[in-house]
C-alpha cells in the first residue's frame, strides 16, 4: 500500500480556486470604481518626461482634435498632418500649460489656429481647393459622386457644405455645433467677443443653408 492508515486519517488539504484566481470581489470593485486619472495629473507626469502619460493624453483627445481639423480643412491629406502638429505643438509647450483652461479647450485653440494658418498658406499660394471660399467658387456638380447630396448622410452633407463658407463662420459653427463648446468657450478659443460668436454663428448658418439648398436644387 502506498498510504498508511495514519496517512489516511489525515484530513485532505484543500484550496479554493478563487484564492489564486486574482483580486477579491472587494478589490475588483475598488478597481472598477476607481476614478480615472485626470488630464491635469497626466500633464504633470508628462512634464516630468513620462511619455506614457503624454501618449494617454493623445489617445484621449486625438479624435476630437482630428474632427475639428477635418471640419476646417475638409477630408484632405493635410488634415492628418495638421492634427499631428497640434500634439507636437502641445508637447513643446507643456511647460507653458498652466491649466487655466481645460485641456480640450487648449487643444481646440491650437487646432483652429493651425487650420487657419494652413488655409492662409494655400490662399497665398493662390491654389484652388474645394474647401476654400473664393469669389469664383461654384457649388460642385452633383454628378460628381463625391459631392452628390443623395449619397451623403446629414452629417457628411453639413461637413462638405462647410468647406464653401468663410473660415471665420466655419470655425464658429464647428466649435459651437459640432464640438459642443459654449458661447463663452468658443469666444475664448477664437479670442473674440461673445457677441461676435453669436453673430458669426447666425450668419454662418444662413450661408450654410444657402449652400445646401442650392446644392440640392442641382
């Protein structure tokens, strides 16, 4: 026999799988309910050359930044370059970020300014682009499948039509209606009075409606 009677009399040692399966339910609840690290805390870590912290900031805000740039420039290759430049500028100016404004507001200001710079650069080069307002600009032919309103959903139609109104109106519409900023926040980002935000929004929406109506009538 492999076991003596004495061995048989010993109680068998047992263990519960949960003992080795990971954190207890209490710890799991604490992990799940733990508040995410704030942008402010990540910024402070990034200032100490914590690249993972900065990468997390990029992941949190890159979608919003890209949407703002696309709204200003349209779906062009340069939009990705400008969106990337937003975070490069932010990284270089980390020490200057004091947290007086929310990070989303700060990044949106950079995104708008860089987009306007890109539009001005193209204007100076006197190149015609579909997204730039010019005196000789015409509404695109609906026969073009990329400009056919029937092939677009409402959001695509609005974003495409935005490229045919002045950049000053466009930036207000994007920040207020697409990005969801308040009048005060929009004024801070664009560095203009709140009254100007309201007037540009009203005028811009009129121009946007005019473009869409003329477009659909073709």
